[in-house]
């Protein structure tokens, strides 16, 4: 748990995976680690990430805003 903050610095861009000589699925590993931290030690999830998670649960998007139905402006 001592290095939990490093996991949340990753932007998940995949650049590391593209150059990894072992072809490790690094973004998938980071995602798994984040999920495990969220499940086992949710207090270690940074507030900014917690806000995104809460917004997704509440509104279905990262911004926390209501989404207009498709074709609403047609």
C-alpha cells in the first residue's frame, strides 16, 4: 500500500506497453491494481479519482452532469 499513489499517476495511455520488451499488458495491470485498492483500501483512492467514480455511478459520465438523450436537438 506504500506506493498506492504511483498507480493513480498513470494516464493509461499505453506508451509503456508499446515499448515493453516483455509485452506486459501494463494498462490492464494498473487498472487491476486500482480496482483492488478501491475494493480493499478505498480511503487510499485520491479525491480526484473518487469524484470521477462517484460521478460515473450517479450520472453515467465523468463530469457528473445530466446527459441529453441522443436526438434531443433534432
